[in-house]
């Protein structure tokens, strides 16, 4: 079925004369700045990196994220490959079940850098600004009408509306909620990119499930690259974050015994990143009562990578946050309270669902072969059942919420 919905054109006067300072030029920050610009607000994004560059690896944009990108004026097909299916396989490479993906509005396999570049280009075309080399190390809420922030090496700036899209270790989340206490899940993840086979690559997400571990892979950039994400349960702690390098040999040893294409893929890995997976609580406060600050994306609700919804939730947040502000331009406190009331329950439910997926993919004998047989049977008898379990995720349309 074709998804023909297009959001109404935004009222470009709704937020005219208002200014927003956005911390972070990732998916969440650029998307919210672009959404605000489309309502007429002035948007300045501060990013600590020296450039918008080839950072990160693959991500999946599901229909709920696609609808937001289309609403923002971007064509997902220009940013990534349209995925045809998800295949669940056992560790030996034998197909357990195949979930055919709907063509419209579609699922897309994107390099994170391509999505970020597309959002940045669209933002600049709308008159938004991005200032690089701006690392924020302190935010002071205070009692006034403005919030003050300090950048390294000590410059200060004030804003009447500050939006934190600054990720897992958000300075603004800390200012709103105090220090967080993430808990190590007992899982670590490796991420790598290897050369692809070009046009010969099938646009399919493949998941290989083993005892206490799984590996996800899919092509990027028309098959020029292949994305690998491998997760292992273990007691040895690993640091959180995407920029910790590891020995490719450690990844290969962890997945010894996996079959199908996995050994060849792992042999092609020359550089790999490793990070610990930590469970963070969904933030209790996403804004202040006066309507001066708000958070979104990973700053508000970090999630484990087992439902491929991190970027999609960030896109949804961005749209709803901007729309909420535009619907109550004279009462930002009420607007931001409405934003949190719409987003927090859904995001918390997605975070819980991602937790459950990890357990389902890591089953051990004798339970694993029984579970795989049942999943395979269900896939033959009711082909849409497995994907249908997540219709509440993928079928959501954030552009119609407000």
C-alpha cells in the first residue's frame, strides 16, 4: 500500500522572531534546527567537531523516520538504499525466517554521515547556521529569562531557548536532571565497515543469532560498503562511546563458529570500534517549566541498538518539538510540557522493546533451536506476523501528532 500522506506546509510566521540555540550537529540537532527554521525561528547549531565529516557507520531509517524526513523536504532515497527484507539466520547461516519490508514509505539503509550531510545541507538552504569547534562544558539554568552556557576555552553565551541534542553525555540533560547512573548491560558491541560487492549486494538486513551474541549486517551506498554490528554478552567491562578502537582479531575470536558469509566478512575487517552497552534511564525532565530549555534524542532517551530506532526517535522528537513550540508560540513552558507528554511514553516503550530484542537473539541450546523452529513455522504460516509485532513502532506518523 502506498503511503501518500504529506504534512501540511508549516506556518512560517508561527515562530518568526524567536531564536533557538541547538547543542549538537548530529541527527537530532540538525533535524530540530531544520524543523524550527520551517516555522520561521532563527536556528544556530553549535557542534564541537571541526567539521561535519564521515563519522559513524550505518543506520536504518524505518517508515516512522522516513515520514519525518519527507516532511522536512528530504528524499530518503537520495540518502540511502531502500531495504527489501530482514533475514534472521542461525549462527551457522541457515535462514530462520525472512520478513519482507513494505515498499512505501519504505525502510532505508543509510550511512550516518550521508544523513547528517543531507540534513546540514537542507538546514543551510533554509538559512540555518552551524558553528563548529564549539564544545559546551557547562550550562547554568538560573532564575532569569535566559540560560547561560560556557564553551571551551571559557566563552559564555546566553539564549532564551536552548535545545540539547548533545547525545549520551548531554550537558543540558545533566543540568535538568542531575548526574545519571547508567548500568552496564553485560554486553559489548563492535562496529566496522568493510568493502561491499557493489550492485551484487542484496538490499537486505541480515541478523545472525548465536548463544550470547549476534551479528547484524547490511549494505550501504549502493553496495560500495557493508556495515557490521556485532554484540557479545560478557563480564569484562568496556567503555561507552563510539570512538574506542579494538583488535579485529578479538572480534573474529568472539564469533568463531559462525557460518554463512560471516567468516568472510570478519576476515575483511581492518579497523573496528568497540563500546560497552549501558542502560540509561529515560530522562525524568525533558524541559524546564519556564520553557527555556529542552532535550531530545539520545540526550533524553538513550536506547540499546536492538530495534534500530535511535535515529528514528530523534527525527520524531525533532518534528514534535518544533510543532509543539509552533502551536503555543506565546507559552513555551506549556509547549514543551506538551512535547514531553507526547514523546516520553512512546520512547520509553521503544527502549523496553529494544531490551527484549537482545534477549531473543541471544538464546542458547536447548531453547534456541526450539525457538528458531517456532519462528520459522510462524513465518511460513503468517508471513506478516513477525514484522507486525512492531507496527506500533513503524506505523507511527509524528507529522500528524500535532
